[in-house]
C-alpha cells in the first residue's frame, strides 16, 4: 500500500501546480479579452456591451467615451491586446497594439491604442475594463 502512495505522490503534487499555472494564463487572457471586448463594443456602437465590459467605477466614463464617438464611424485596425505582466489579485494591466479608425465623412482619424496601458479588474468573476493611463 505504501508503495502505491509513493508512486502517486509526484502526481498529487505536480498536477495541482500545472493546473495553477494554466489558471494564471487564462486569467491574463481573460483580462486582455476584456479590453478587446470593450473596444469591439465601442466600434459596434453597442452601449449595453460597452457598459457590460466596464467596471462599475469606469461606467460613467465609458458612457462619455461612447457618446464622444457618436458622430463618427469606427473600425478596429489590427487590434490585439495582451496582459502586461501577471495579474495581481483582482487587477491586471493590459497593453494593446493597433488602432481605432474614426471616419469623419471625408477624413479618417487614427487613434493609436498602443499609447495606453489599460487597467482591468475582476468584478463578480468577470474581467472588466476599468480605465487607462
């Protein structure tokens, strides 16, 4: 009986460590996906999704940002987001590459979203965009 336990011991120790490592990566991916979802909802002109992608503290600013784009047509240009380091508890930093193209009729304005570091928080089990620097 002791022999079987000694054989199983490495698996008992290694498997939880592997699962913990996978969870961290998933958390970072989910944090990055929150920022992409926020911008995608903005481009799709879906206020409900913009608000749902935002943390409670950012909701008013998200509405203001949404309204500021009301007179333009938006599209995402090669936007990709990734966690900037590991998540720390319920907060994460996310950076993105790419741009938002805002069309004002005959003119396009390119908004480089790589100029910002996004703050993301986990509220109620979901990662939500919560501002940027």
